[in-house]
C-alpha cells in the first residue's frame, strides 16, 4: 500500500511538472507576437538604441522561459521514469503471484512468460517519458486555446476547426488502431509461445531435421502479423496526412481571415494575428505529437488489460491462504472413494472411473500398470493440481479439500519421472525442499549440513563434491548441465530433505544406472520406513519390497497384493516379472554354451579390483556438461552500417525503401516553402490596408496549395513507412529465429542462453529494427528540411543564417548526442538485472508444476522482488544522469531562438537585414530545430537498433552453417550405415581439464545392434550427441560407412538418423503433427504414420481418443502421460525410416507390457538398421550384438550378454543389481 502511495505521489508531482512545461510554447507565441509588432511598427522609424533595448527585453524573457521549461521537463522525466519503473515492477510481481496461484491447467494453456515480458515493457515505456509528453502536449493545447481566445475570439473560433478535425481524426484512428493492436498482440503471443517451445526442444528439432519446418511455421505466424500491420498502414497515413493538411490550412485561413479582421479594425495588430495563428498551430502540433503516443497508449492499455486479466483472476485454490487444517500426522491414511476424474483439456475421456483405493498409514504402497492407466493422475490429485469430478479423497478421514493447501503440499513430497531443477546452485535447488517445514528457519550453515547429509544418503554427495564449485555449482536451465541420473538424485534429495508426512515417487529412479538405482532405492527404502509412501513404477525391482502392490488398468484397480502373493495369483504380474528378471534367467542357463550363429563382436576387458570399479561409479559421476558458447556480444554497428544491413535483408525492403525515401524528400521540402510563405504573410502587415489584403490573399492561397501538397506527401510517407516497418519486422524476426535454431548445441548449453532470455531477445531486437527503419524515414525528412532551409538562409542573408544555424543547431545536437551516450549507458546498466528477473519469471512459469508441488509460491515471489529491487537501485542513478540531458534536448530550441532573436535585433538596427529575410530565415531555422529535437527524442531507439542489428547479424553469421560441408555428394545417400569410432576423445570447451570420453574406439557394422551401458555421467549420452553431430570430437575421428562424419553434409546425414532420447519433447499441435515432425513437407503419408504408431504400440490409444490423430497434444505434451509421450516419440523416430537408429533410454518411461511390445517393435525396426542403444534397463539390450560397458568415459568391458555374464565382471555386477528374486 505504501509503495502504491509513493508511486501515485510521484505521478501527481510529475503531472504538475509536465503541465507546467506544456505552457512554455504558448507563452513563447506572445513574445513572438510582440516582436512582430515591434519590427513592423518601428521598421526604419525608431532609434536603433531604443529598438535594441526593447528587443533585448523580449529576448531576456525568452531565456527565462527556456530555464523554466528545462527545469520542468527534467523534473517530470525523473518523476515519471521512477514511477513507471516502480509500477511495472509491482505489476510484474502481482502477475507472477497470480500465475503461481492459478490452476495448473490454466497456466499450461496460456502464453504467460511471453505476456509478462512483452507487456510489462510496453507499459513501462508508455508510463515513463511518454506519459509526461502526453500531459505536456495536453497542457500546450489548453494553454494555446486560452491565449488564442484572449487575443481574438473572432479569429480563434474558425481556427478551432483545425483542432476539431485533428481530434475527430484521432478518435477514429485510435479506435481502429486499438482493435488492430489487440489482434497484433495476440499473434505476437502465439509467435512467442512457439519460439519458446522450439528453443526448449532444440535437440529434438535438430535431430529430426525439423528446424526448417518449425521456422516455416513461425514464418506463417509472422505473415499473419505482417498482414495485420498492413491493415494499419492506411490508419497511419490518415494520421499524418490529415494533421499536416489541417495545420497548413489553418495558416491559410488564419492569415486570410485575420487580415479581413485587421482591415475592419476588429483585431489589434498583425502581431495579434500571429499570436492566435501560432497558438492554434502550436496546440494542433501538440496534438500531432500525440499521434504515435496514442498508438502507444492504446497498446499499453491492451497490454495492461492482458496482465490485469490474469492478476484479477480469483484462484480456485489459493496457495497463499492460511485457511484450512494443517497436515502434520506422520502416519497418514489416504483413501480414494468412488473417484471420477477427467482432465479439463480432454473432456469426455475418463482417466479414473469409480476409483477406490486405500494407502495404508506408514506403509509403502506401489502402483503399477500400463502407461495411461491413471497412475500419475493419482499423484496430480494428491497435490490438488486438479479437482475430481465426483467422489472424495481423504487423509486421516478428513477430505483433502479441508486441508490448508500450502500445508498439504509441504507435507506431500513428490519426485517426478521428469525432474525439473531451477537455474540455480545445487544447494539452493535442494534447499527448496525445506520450504514449508520448520527446517526452513534454520541458518544457512545448518541448512548446508542438512543438504550434505541428505545428499550422502541419496548417493549424490560424491559427484557434487567433485564439481569445480561443489554445492555452489549452477545446474543450468531445468538442470541441463547435469546428466539425467545426477538430476534425479538431486531431485530425490530435494523431496526427502524436509522429512515429509507423505512421500510419492513417480518413476523416481528411472533415469539411474543399475548400481546407482540399487543404492538410491536402499536409501529411499530407509527414508520411507514408517512413513506413508506411494511408489509408481514400471521397473518391478523398485517395488518388490513394498507392503502392498496395486495393479491398475483403465482407471480401475485390477489386482492387489504383496510381491509374493501376486507371483502366485496374477498372470500379468508374473509376465512382467519374467520379462525383467535377468538374473533369475541367468541361473537357468547353461554356463558354457556357444554364441549364436550370427556374427558378434566380443572383446572382454576385465577389472581385477571390483571395489575399485564400484568406487568409479561414484567418482566419475561428476563429469557434467558445462559448455560455454554465449550469445555473441559484437560491437554496435554505425548508423550507416545498420541501415545497409537492414536493406540487404530482403528484395521487398530494397524496393520499399527508395519509395519511402522519395516521399520523405517531398515531405521535407515543405518546410522551406512554409518559411517563404510565412515570411511574406508577416511583412504584409507593414503595408497599407488595400496592399495588405491583396498580398495576404495571394500568399494565403499559396499556403492552401501547400496544404494539398502536404496531404499527398504525408499520406504516402506514413503509409509506406508503416509497410516498410512491417516488412522489416517480418524479415528480421524470422531471420533471427532461424539463426537461433541453427546455432551449435553448445550455444544452448550456456547458462545465459535460456529459452526465456532468447525469446525476449527475439521479440525486442526485431522490434528495435522496425522502429529504426521508421526513424530512418523521419531522418530523411529532417535532413531535407535542414538542408533546404539552411541553403535558403545562406542565400538571402548569410550573416543571420550562420548565427541561427550555428547558434541553435549545435546546442540541440550536443544535447542529443549526450543523450545517446547516457541512454546507452542506462540501457547497459539496466539490461542485466532486468533480463535476470524476466528470465527468472519465465523459468518459474515454465516449471510451474515444481513450484506448486513444493509450495514455493511465496519463495519465488520474494526472489523475483529481490531481483527487481536490484535493478531499481541501478535505475535511480542512471535516470538522474539521463534526464537533464533529455530535458535539454527538448528545450534547447528556446535557447537557440534566444540567440537568433538577439542577433536579428542587432542586424535589424544596423540595417544589415530586411524584415522579410529575417522572418523567412527565422521560421525556417525554428522548424528545422524542432525537427532536429524530435529526431534526437528517438535517440534511445537508434541506440537499441544499432545494438540489435549487431546481435542479429552475429547470431545469423555464427550459425551451424560453418559445420556443414558445402555440398553432399549424391553417393553419400548410398554409403553403408556402419559406424566406427577411431580413438575419439571429447571435452567441453568450458572445462578442458575434465575429459568426458577418453580415446574411445569401437565399431558397429551395418545392421548391428550395439548397446552401451554404464553409470550416470559416464559419457553414454555424449556418444549419442557426437553421433547426432550436436558436438564435434576434441580428438580422433568418427566414420560412417568409412567416410569421415565431419566431411558429410550434416543435413543429408541426419536424414538417415533417428533419435529417441530420455527427455521426450512433444510440441503444441496435434498427434499427427508430432509424429510427422521429421518428415519433409509433401512427403507425409497417413499409411506410414499409422504403421509407425502401431510399431510403437500407441495406435490403439490414439484411435480411442475422440479426435484420434487430430487430438491436440497441449503445451509440451501435457495432455499425455510420460509413457504415452515416449511411445509417440518412438513413432516419430520410426516414421522417418532411418538407416541408423539411436536410442537413449528409449523405453525409460514405459510399463512392463508396453516395454515388451515396444522392445519387440524396436527389434523389428532395427532389422537392417545400425542401432546404438544407451540403456539402464538391461532387459532392453540383452539381445544386442555387442554390449559396451562405459565407466568414467572409457570402455571397461565389451561382448555379448552371455559372454559378459560368464566373465562375472562389471556387467555381471550390474545384472546382480537388477536381480528380482
């Protein structure tokens, strides 16, 4: 509340200052009128000394007016800038609080991260300098009207028609513009959402060769935006053309009618006529200044409405509320009674139907079943992410809805199968698990002890302590700088650290290797003892010690019992058990037997010291992926270089620019014509009545002709500038996006280049370029204006012209130049903290499930506030440096006028200039000065545009094109798909002292199935990344069919390769869109798609959905379970018919039955294909032609399954870890 009061007080004070500043120009017209009368009445008839004294008196008043305006503009600039920053920071905080308070479904379906970043920037821009400018202009209009009516109401009344015309035009165009702007912002939000999704899933898109397809999809959205912008071009043309036509018509009407009144004695003097005319036109000019501001205000109102719509939403469940019962009983009994549930995004599809299940207090209950049967839905309902359709869920006999939401979530800790970590330190990520518990009040030292203890228990301490920064190591966006197993262990530690009442493990150990899984499972078993625990799993080895195992099918409980009971009574359980029980099968086999008839590779490398090997499992986990390839920060281009760069981007731009330049030249030439006509109008009042009337009639008619000229010129200029800007935005937004999508993978591994940050850059950089090209048109108008009036002045009176030009222009130019430097400094000092908070907000929204699950709402809001407060402190200093210069660029022309009038008086008293020449030069230089001031008012936009040009150019010039061979030979497509690693080593550039893989050599002959197993962090996924050409080896060579991989065209190569990774990524769109993602446009086949879906065991599920293959997947595939997403990803890989198949934990999220079927499908699909499979589930790779055991980046064993188990080495130990008996 106090903050709101301070912000409001700043705005009120700023409003008074802006209103005061707005009176300066109208008051100046009174001094101008006095000088007109003085020159006309005393020309040649008054003593030079007396005339000079009177002129100096008026000049002194003009100087005081300059001081007053400079002070007031400086004051309102500071006050409004500070108020705007405070207001938008509060808006950001409220918005984030509202988002984290909303239903999960609402957040997942909105464009929240893009909305916040884009809209808050728009509002801040409108409320800062722009709001002061609006009030100043409004004050100018009102003051001008008061002065005009005071000096001559008869002349003022007809001239008010100018104001009426401009206001009417503004009302109409603002209404139209607001409607068009709403549409444009909706399209912008859609584009931002797609960009964020693509950048988050860049590995999937790159592997599928779908970056071009998604770029084209992004381009189609931009085409819609361009068409919407084209609709605005007539509006822009109308705004400019009508304003200038009205202004020049007012001059014609004012001088003509004023001369009639003067002839009839109904107005005091020619000076009074000039006061009224200039006052009216000053007011009209103020309205004209509001033209772009009206559009900005409309845009800001739309942006504010968009944010307020979210802020004002009343959450169904308020995580900040203290209402409700606390959940504290350690032994908690959970009951699902006749529960019906369907996801809001899939109405009519029941996930749970008349579901009844009890989880015993202090017992471990395991839930197993096929993918999509409703297991994970139980977790979501326990966390109250969704509301049930009917029935009830009770804890200790009390309905779950009666518990306080924060207390419930703080005591129900969940480890998901896809763990999300924050771009923070390992310590802070684990400490997030303390939120809501009494441990959160501990000191940092005690918290660190607690974190280290739980990490030791969860087998994570060894790999963390080996990292360069230990527990202070940043984990990257969503934990991307850790391996899958390392991420999962950190997530488990985060869940158990607070000693919660209820623990839920949803495939918690699915990403761990056999050894780590065994150790972590033992730790989980210890921490679960005597605590209500729910374990959801596909791997039966993780649930065999549960007190009760529940088998689910189609949203119902199918069977239940203990492990031993189900082995006796359940055929389904026995079938799954048998499929996974490698060790049991091994005891049934004959130890000595021959290998199968198919040729297999065998090379057994044994390690004598088994304990050393076990230690290696822990010691080598620390090899984290810490690449650094940050977004390039090139030197800003010069104004000329930026203009040339933009023009080179499109043929359309090269056609549109000369046309726009021509209209700018025509519009700029108007000013010199205006000064000539105005000068003759003023001196006509020296003549006799008849001569005066005759002269004024002629020049007024010419003024009206000038208004017709302006109507045509400015209509063309406004329309072409708008179209030119729309084309620029379309071209460079797509180019920037394409450049990002083609970056090497190390670029995305960098902590700084998070998807949220890159999307923010994508939106702002192209917007800066759009504004820049419009400014270029204005610069052309200004240049022609200054050149023409300067030449005219030098011709008719070089003495006065030189003083006027070099007296006014340098002052304004220096002020503008200094403002550019100060704005650049301000922009640089603010960019990091503001981007930091924007990036954090995007990360919070992206990980909304984790935030809600761990009751982190208050914590993330507090962190966001701290980040923004740091930016506010930076801002205060810079605004006090910038605004005095800004104010000087606004009021400097008054100082220039002061010099001009003073020297004009000197020349006039010395008879070295005529009154006519004086006024022609003066009017020309004044209009030129004002145009220069308006140009420098855009200085900040120029600075941003120059920097943005450099950034876009750097991104586009450093894309992965440099890694692609110039052309791929046709024969490349027929090259055999054998794979050979020749002494390959790899290390990430950021950590050259920590090699990931060492001197690896192996061969996969065409059609062979090669498996790679080993502990988490040993380098298995790195081998897959090297085969996908995400990275290049540091040493050695990879050959495909005998051809060096680096010499092959990467696009042709990737057409032959399909990847299924453990981090499944689906994209917004239909199931059809996602399966056919990697198929080139025009080559899609329904038959091939259905065949791939059947092979991946997902076709039956798809056809059971109401919309079948046209069912929307939701954001990041949120509409499907983990297993369903994985099978869709497998179908996406198979539909491309690859010759090389890369499987990185491809069946990681599948249940036993689906795993058997998909494994069979993959085996069938592997026939004739070279397959490299990385796996922790040894059952999925036992039939491989050769199995390589990777430990610490080196192969320690290789051979077939039979050979390795007979050797009783590392692989045999891993099989024992999976022993199910």
